[in-house]
């Protein structure tokens, strides 16, 4: 199936109930992808990830009643329970019966935005449209054209949330492969502080496509700790964009965990627009079997005296393929930039494959920037040392592998999430799946 045939199945329906700006935006987004098509390996950012396996599958629109056979227990087993507000979306649509909305401080808005979007007079337009308009791309355009529901998070200035916000996006399918378009819009007021967890999950070996877009806007001195846990079905496809804009003195900390999917591509763009902004990106990806997990990151320093730190680790086993492509761009005028980037990879089999490309693009003076990458195997001397003390070979390899990933797990400050992620990672390294 070619891209034209793929798009024919996804032709937009009637949008008569949408405001004029949204109708125009959806038409523009769908027209863009119709004319420009999907990326190929000739595109630099996609040279290691073929989208042909996605285009070959006849994906259909989602069913809105898919949550009827699910329970809160199912959700917690798949995505965890972290004690705060939880919004659950099944196949892209809000499931009120699976969600928990109590306990929000006054003025904080955490809600599904379908009704708000349809009645909006343009207040949400700049946030909803930014990802597509700023840097058009096929999957972002599709999300813009088709996303009907999603999570809106608005935190007023100088407000601190003690409990985390948990957004769960569960994809299900049947004999017909489904496509979903999860959407998240986050606005952090000046001086506000919050923790946000996004879980993208599936169960069994269902075939579907999850095409997610998240927009985050941090005002001056706002702080957001953001966690993404991708644990989709091992037969599914996952394409995601997280776009972040930071004002003066803001602080964004991201933790990305990639476990599931047959093919996944997670793109993270951060633009430091105000002086003194800080960002820290931490990532862990664990492809095994035939999994293909692609991590694309871009940190753009536009203002002076900003700081960025980036640490990604990969453990690749069997015939898995891991990718890290990280860019740090220092624009003219962004003096006093302090940036560092590190990517380390551990290959557990002779057929495992990794592509690592950390990059610095510097167009300003008086900066401090560094980057590096490493690819290797388990230390044979360390294995010999453990075996000489009576530890079996498999256990010795497991201990050393877990020691390699533990650095990333220790960075997770939310304790119940750290425990949940540790169970998922342990199961992944042992070659088992956690199912509901």
C-alpha cells in the first residue's frame, strides 16, 4: 500500500461542529500530508526508520466505546497508580469511568479538551496549531487533522501541585487495525511547579498505530518534571512528538522510557526562548526481539545563559535496533550557553544494532558545549569476577546489565513510578511481557 492509499482510508469526516479556525487548520494539515507525503530514508531525520511497514497496514478509525470492557484495575496494572489526578483515554477518547479527577487545587484545570476545543473562539488555537505550523511533518499533520480529544492541563501562576498528574493513553484493537491520535496541551503559569506522567500502553499482541503529539508551554520560572512511559503492544506502531517551549528561568526535566512497540519513533523538541532557562533530558530504550526504537531529540538554545543536560542509554538485545539522534543547536546571540550530551549503548547479542549520532551546531561565541557516545558489550572481566564467586553466567550478565540501566532509574524521583518502571525494565531484560 502506498501513501495515497493509506490516506484514502483516513479521509476526514464532517467537521461542521468545529470553530472556523479549527476547520481551516484541519484542512491545511491534511492537505499538507496529501501533497508532501510521508518521510523516506532519504530524509536525514528518518534515515534509520522506514515508515513503509506502517503504510502497508489498512488502519481504520477508532471505536469510541472500546472502554466498556475495561476496569480501573486493568489500567493500574498496565500504567500504574501514582496517587494523583488521572485522566484515561481509550483509543484517543476520554473514558470518565476509568479516570479520577478529584483533589485538584483551585484554579488548576486538568480535563479532556474535546468540548472546549469545539466551542473555542481561538484561545487554544496557538497552542493546538504550533507543532504543525512551526515544523510541518507528516505524522504531526495527521494528528492535527484527526485528533478529536485529548488532555488539557493549565496550571495558574505561582501554583504548586504536590501530587502528580497522570495521563493514560490506552490503545486497543480487534481484527481491524486501528489508528489513534492522542493529544496533550500543557500550559504552566509563571512560577508554577508540577509533575506530569504520560503512559502510552497496550496489551497483548494487538496491531494498531498510536500517533501522539504533546505541546508544553512553560512561562517564566515555571518547573515541570515530565515522564513518558511507552509500553505499547509489541505488534503496534508508536510515533510521538513532544514539543516544549521555555520562557525565562523555567526548568523542564524529561524522562523517556521506551519499552514496547514493534516500531517506535519518539521525537523531543525543546526550545529555550528565555534567558536562564534550563532543561534536562533523560532517556532509556530497551529494544529486543525484532523491535525498532528510534529516539530523536533537539535542544535549541535561542537565549543567553541557558543550560541543557542530556543523558540517554540503550540496551539492545536479540535482533533489536536502537537509535539515538540528538542535536544541540546554539543560535547566534545565545552566549554563556552550557550544554552537554551523552549517549551510551550496551549490545547484548551479536545481531543487535545501534545507531548513535550526538551532534552540536554552534553559532555563538563564549559557550561551553560537550557531547559523546559509546557503544560496547558487557565487560568480560567483570563477568569472570562474578562467576569466580559462584554466580551463574546468566545471573552475572543480568546483574551487570541492570547496573548499567540503574543510573537512569535512580533519576526517577516519583517513588511509585520508579518502582513500576523498575518492574517493567526487569521484565523486559528477562524477555517477558507485563500484561493486564
